C-alpha cells in the first residue's frame, strides 16, 4: 500500500470516528430529551391536582356542601400523588445526579482507532476538542484517543531504545525527545482537560447555588404551611412547585434530605387545607344562624313607632349583616331576600314620611343656608391675638349648635348643603390652626432671643463694675420687656432664670454699697435739715445771694437713698418756692429756677446727655416760634381795611409780640445753659 493510500485510509477512519461521535451525541441528546420529558410529565402529575384544588378554592367564597367535599377529595387525591412522586424522587434523584456524568459517557459507542497514525490522532483530537458542543460528552473518546496516542508513543520509544542499545548505547544515557506531533497532541489534550475541569467546578458551584435556592423555597413553603389558610394559598403552592421544578441539580449529599423536607411540608400543607375546609363549613353554619337573627331583628323594626330610631337600628343591622361573612350557597339568596324585604318595609315608611314633610324640609333648608351665609364672614377673619380667635371660636360653635338643632332638608339638597357648611366650618379652624402654628414659630423665636438675653445676663452677674454693668443690665431688662410671647411650657422658667441673674447682680451691688448707703442716709438727714433752714430764713431778710448759697450747699451734700430722692426734691423745691416768694419783685424768679434745675442736673451721671437734650429742645422752641411769627406777619398782609380785619390784626400783633418775648426768654436760657 502506498503512503498516499495509507494517509487516505487514515483520514477515512478519522472521518468515520467523527461521525460516530456525532451520532453518539445525538443519541445522548435524545436520551436527555426523553428524560426531561419524563421528568416534566412526572412534575405535571405532581402539580396537576393542586391546580384543581385552587380552582375549586377560588370558587369557594360562597360554595355549597358538595363543592366543599369535592375540594376535600381533591386534596386527598393530591396527597396520594405527592407521596408517590416523593418516594420515587427520593429513591432515584440522588443516584441520578451522582451518575449523570457516567451515564453520559456510557451512552457513547465504541470507536475504532486501530491503525491511526500519531498525526491522524492529533487531527482527530484537535477537531473534537475545538468543535465539540458538549465537552463532557466526548471525555471518554478523548481519553481513548489519548491512550491510542500514548500506545504509539511508547512503542516508538521502545523501538528507539532497542536501536540505541544495539548501537552500543547504555539505557541510562538514552534520551527520547518528544516529536512535534506529541507536543501538539499534548497541547490540545491538556487544554481540553483544563476546560473540562473548569466546567466541573462551575457545575459544582451551580449545584451549591441551587441548594441555596431550594432551601429558600423550603423556607417559603414552611412559612406558607405555618400561616393561616386562605383562598389564595393554592396559587402560592403552585408557584412554589413550579419554582422548585425549575431549579437544577444540587450536591448529591444534600438531595435526599431536600426532597424529604419538601415532601413533608407538602403533606402538612394538604392536611391543613382539609382542616381549613371543615372549619369553613362550620363558620358558614354559624354565619347562617347569625344572619337569621338579624333578619328577625329587622322584621321586628316594623313595630317601632319612632321612624328615626328604626332607621338607625336598621343601618346598624345592615352593617352587621355585611361583616358577618358567607353562608351556605343554597341559603344565600333566600336569606338576602328575607332581609331585604324587612328593610324595604322600613324604607317605604321613610318615603311616606319624607313626602309628607317637604315644606318642613324646605324651611329647614332655608335656615341652614342662612347659617352657611353667616359662616362666610368667619372665613375672612384674620386676628392677631389669641383672645380674638377664642371669641370667634365661641361664636362659630354657637352657629354649629344652631345647625344641629335644625331638622333634615330635602334629600337631593342634603349633601350639597352639608358640604357647604362643613367646608366653611373646617376652613375657619384651618385658619385658626395656621395662626397658632405661626404663633408657635414666633414664640420659639422669642424663646431663642430670651435665651440669648439670659446668657448675657448670666455673663454679667459676677461683674464688680457696678455702674457700667448696671447700665448693661438695665438695657437687657428693657430688651426683655420688648420680647413678644413665648411658649407657655418654659415661659416662667426663662423669666425666672433672667430675673435670677439680674437680682444676683443688683443684690451684690447693694451689699457692696452698704457703706455708701449709710452715707446716703446721712445726706438725707442733712438735706432735710437744710430745707427746714431755708424755710426759716425766708421769714428773715431773704436775698438772692443767700438762696444761691443755700442751693450750693444742697448740691454739695451728695446723694440720698433712691427711695428718698423724690421726697427730698419736692421738699427742697417747696422750701425754695417759699423763700423766693419773699424776695423783691425785681428778682427774676424764672431764671433762678432754671439755674437751680441745671445745678441739679449736673449731679446726674447722664448730665451731658440731658444738657444737650435740653439745649436741643430750647432751640426747637425758638425755631417754631420764629416760623409762627413769619407766618402771622404774612397773613397780616392779606387783611382788608375793616373793623373785623382791624380786630384780627390786633390779635395777630398780640400773638407776635408774645412770641417775640418768649423767644427772648428762651435765648436767655440758652446763654445760661452755656455757663454749665
């Protein structure tokens, strides 16, 4: 056989091996498809009965006894199916998952690799490992190719070794180097092994993930079983079954336990469901008894003379009837017709009554509309004091009382009138709430300002700079008085803290000034004695020099206690007035008193500011008088010659003269003021 024929023969064998592998793959896919189909049918069998139970349950809101029994039977049938499926699954699933890969391999056909060269085997392994759709399915054939290749390699090595030894070489010195075919073959082979190893690792990870998912499903199933049975339970159990079926294999060591837990929980679910339907039937019988009692009570209302009370009682019965729950289906319609007939009897009485009361209802409508109109004035009210809002609140509550005393209105107008009244009523209180909300914000702001003043006062209370600190404290007290309302809950506590800080400082100052206070008492006595001395001197030979001396002595004595200041000033003024009355008429009493007042001001701590203020006041008086004089003189030019005009001119001339005299006096006061 020629080399070309040999090569062609080897290629044919490679092609035949490929076709055998592909055929094997198709058969395995068919086996898998059939297995999947069988598993689907088995799962369908497992879930078929729950669908029937759920359909029955959804119809069971008001079902009859026969329907309930059918559902119970379906549950039992499903339990039987579940046991069968669980048993078969439990027996086979573990082995099935463990031997899945072996089954894949065993399903392949035997390949004829006899006579293939190393290069042909390289070509074959390359083709199969690079183009295979499922690497795991060709693992056995890859291993067979490897064994065939290794067999040829070992044979070649042995032949080379024999030749080496025949040529006189020692076996220990023999070095058999791999050929290019070997290197290429090993490359494809080990790449394939690496990929297969990765696939297996990913498969194991997937199984672990599937285990977690199935454990989560068991938790959901356990929660459903332990929860209260409802008409929606079957939907939930079907969803759980479908989800369980959709998850792939798990580690073989966990498979049996998973299925055991799953089947046990499914058994509990259907046991509970059977009990649920039994209890539901008992509930319907009790509901029937309760609703029949309500029918009897409704029928008895026809004998109640007070229609309003009868309507009220009937409404309460309807509310009870609505909440009791379902009764057996065959009793539903007769029971409702009985209850409706009793209700219609009362409603017919009400219709007759309303027809006879149309004029009264119209009058009530007019009265209520008048109250609605009255409420409009309250919507525009915008008070800024709590007292005003409280007054308005009392007024609107009186309107509410009047509203409640008025009887019913025509039914077609009832909702409209009620809506108009209560919307206005609520709007007023909404405005009131907004006022108090804004007031609370103002109070909070004022409380924050009060806290700042307290911090300042507490920071000053230990100071021994008595005069400057006292002025600061007084300013803080003035700012405190300007504060608006504060929250009632801490208003008193804030004031107590502020007052405490102020009192602490002023008490400290008083304690420090006890000696000064003693001197003030002595000054008080001296000034009182001097006042008495002035009064006595008035009965002698009074003179301007003497009274001036008395005033100077009075100013030199010093301060008196604050509580006696007004008393001393009044007594001194009275004594001076007595003395001045005795002086000659040429004595300028007004100038003297002005000087006396300036002397008193000089002893005040704020003397400079007071003097400036007084000077400013005098200058303003002069300016006002000068403006008046100019105006009066301009007016004189418009008077015509007549007796009436002459009289008016005389009046204006007198006013001008008096104003000019007053200006002179004020200017003199300014000159006296400059002396101080």
